[in-house]
């Protein structure tokens, strides 16, 4: 199903940590953007030249100009959409755009798709993400009920990339500092927890090969349920 495409403009830019740039988008096309879609992803559509407008619509080669990004927040009163861009040392269309962004720059948005990790009342939660999955993980933590129990493991390049996230007391958040993006510290962390009673709701969003290893691990654990699991490769090395 094709999703609505919207033209937006950069309204504000904030470096929330050394490797995370928060960009808030505005514009009248967001007036009917759906609410409560935090954790879902949109396709960000980038301009083909620095001064140009993003080309919206479905045409041959359109995918080259699109990347997936998470709805970190949408303010239903101001109609502003917030996206957190990981700015690592890699070179890519999206990262370059975010690093050079200026207030007033244009960005196309298609979507959003469905929200992730919908079983908010699961007996317990197991979440693992790298910095690209952090915006979704943080948005999910903010939605969990107060009584929620479980673990959230977040791999980030530097201690200064830790964020304050509003989350239930019963969720133990562990930050794993690792500047080598090819190393998977999430697996070690996950295999050190004691598996709880009841089927966990599982959220995994990280580099594709790391995601596959984590998924293979959780699948072998007691009470694993595919229906309660979201595991997605957020980028490919
Ligand atoms: C559902 C979904 C939601 C996502 N949400 C977010 C989000 O909210 N914030 C966010 O920052 N990212 C998010 N991502 C990841 C983002 O889409 C990718 O990192 C994307 O490839 C970045 O595009 P690029 O143009 O910078 O690099 P590309 O042009 O895609 O890739 C260029 C090179 O950089 C490498 N590369 C790509 N991404 C990274 C990275 N993060 N670290 C190191 N090397 C990389 C690639 O292997 C390639 O060699 C999400 C992905 C998915 C699937």
C-alpha cells in the first residue's frame, strides 16, 4: 500500500549527544500526521542536491533517495515531528544531510508504518538496540505501563551518548559503551540475564548481522513467542 508523502522543513536542530542529532520538522503537510505513532518509522526522502527540493512520488530510482527513520515524537498541538539521526563516522546520504542541515531545509516524509513492540502489557520486556534503534526503544519505554518489568540494553559509541529516558522503574536499562560499530556487545549482555517466567515481548533493532545473532539466541529461550517479537536490521555493514 502506498503511504502518504509529505513535504516538511527543518524547524529546529539540537545535538543531544556527540553522535545524535535531533531534527524537528514542521510544515502544513504535517497537519494531518497521525498521532501516537512514536516508534513507527517513516521513509525520509532526501533532496538530490544541496539546494534542491526532495522529489516526492513513486518513480524509477526513488528508493535511492529514501532511508528509514523513526518517529521519535510528534506534537499534536504544534504539529512538529521529531527525528533523531545517529551521526556516526560513516558517509551516507542521510547522515550527510543531517550533519549539514540548516533551519528551513526541506525533507520529504512518507508513512508512517506501524508502531513497534505493541504488546505493552507482556509479563516482561526484553529490548536491545544500537544507536540507530535507540529512538524507537526510547519511544517504546516512554509508552510502557508503570508496572512493566524487564531489561533494555543499548549499545552506544560513547558514554556521552547516554540519554535520560522516562521509563518504568521495573525496566533495568543498561548502556553498553562500544566505539567499534562492528562489535556486538548486546549478545553478551543478553546472555547474562536470567530468563523470567512468562513470554517476553522482545524488541531488537540494530546492525543486521548483530540482529540475526540476537534473534537466533532469543528463539532458543523458554517461552519465546514469535508473535511477541520484533527483530529488525536497522542498517547493513
Ligand atoms: C525501521 C528503521 C528505523 C530506523 N530509525 C532510525 C533512526 O531513528 N535514527 C537513525 O539514526 N537511524 C535509523 N535507522 C537506520 C538508518 O536507516 C540507516 O543507518 C541508514 O542506512 C542511514 O543512511 P545513510 O544514508 O547515512 O547511509 P547509507 O547510504 O545507507 O550507507 C552508507 C554506508 O554507511 C554504512 N552505515 C549506514 N548506517 C550506518 C550507521 N548507523 N552506522 C555506521 N555505518 C552505517 C553502510 O553500511 C554503508 O556502508 C532506521 C532503520 C530502520 C530499518
